[in-house]
């Protein structure tokens, strides 16, 4: 079997697994439904007269400004974290399940190389999370249009932040691929999820210590304004390129690890 044919076969199989995955279905629904609801709901709550005390303080950044623009700004902030979480849980399932259950031993008898299977898993994951991000932003745009126009405000400002929301979501999804490597070396879905939770906690510590701009897991969120205007201004193209470089490096590491898998 040629390398191209092997990759096509592996992609078809992994795409079928994705369509039948309960984890992927739940993650897709949560992204496409909850992120738009959170984006519109947070702004509505921030501008409600009932917002007071700690709630008003936390949502103060959303209380003023163009309504549609603020919806997309919140969407970008939420997506930068939600896409990482969704893709992280999926790669824990996709890579960890077969290794944890022992069924990966059957792969040693396949005509498709194990490295090609790992590459297909990564590509299918990236395609799925990219589709989820695009659909989530589209739903947020539609919900924002309904709310904005019903309130009599212009909708023009939303388009300026569509690119930011898409980029933040794609960067967040790409940052989940190192956990595919973690699932491979630990052969544990639960261990991979634990690593994801640990990285999220570490990110908070790094940001508090002032090193978030060069930390890949913090830069996309800070860029969207989650840490405030000053933190967002400190994020430039080099910082985002560092975050973007994580995905291809992780793919290379995962493919190499799968090529060296042992049937034990």
C-alpha cells in the first residue's frame, strides 16, 4: 500500500470513529450551543440593572461599547479556552482508548503503518475542531444579529472581531494536540485529562507571575482581552506564532511515538 493510499484509508477510518464518538458529539453540542449562549448572555447580564456586586465587577468590561462587537469579543475569549478543553477531551479518547483497552495491538498487523494512523487521528481532530469553531462563531453571529437588531443598535461592529474569534478558537484547538502525545505515553484517558487540568491550572499561575505573553497556553486568551486591555496589547504576532507552532510540533512528536509503539 502506498503512503497516500494508507493515509486515505486511515483518514476514512478515523472520520468514521469521529462520527460515532459520543465524546465528539457532546463536545460539539457544548461548543456550538453553550459558547454562543455564554457570549450573548454575559453581555446581557453585564448590561442588566440587576447586575450588582461581584457579578457586576467581573462583567464590567462587557457593560459598555458596541453590543455586537462585545458579543464577538466574549466569544473569542470563551472559545480560546473551550476549544482547548473540547479538543483535549477528544484526543484523550481518540488516542488513549485503544491503548488503554489493549485493542491497539491489532494495529501491528495492519497494512497501514501506526505512524500514518496517528497522523490521521491528528488531522481528523484538527478538521473537526476547526469545523466546530467556524460553526460556533457563525451561531454567535446569528444570535448577536437577532439581539442587536431587536435592540435597535447597528450590527456592523461584529465583523471586525470574527477573525479574532476564529483565530482564538483554532489556536486553542491546536494546543490540545500535545495531549495526544501524553495519551500515547501514559496509555490512559484519565491521565491525559488530568494533564489537561494541570496545564490549565499552570496557565493561571504563569499569568499571575507575569509570564503569560510567551506561554503558549495563555497567549491566545490574553490576546482576546481576557486579561484586560494592557495584557492584550502585550501580545503580538511572535507570541501567537509560538502558540501556533505547538500543533505541528505535537503532531511530529505523536507520529514518532506511534511509530515506536510496542505491543505491550
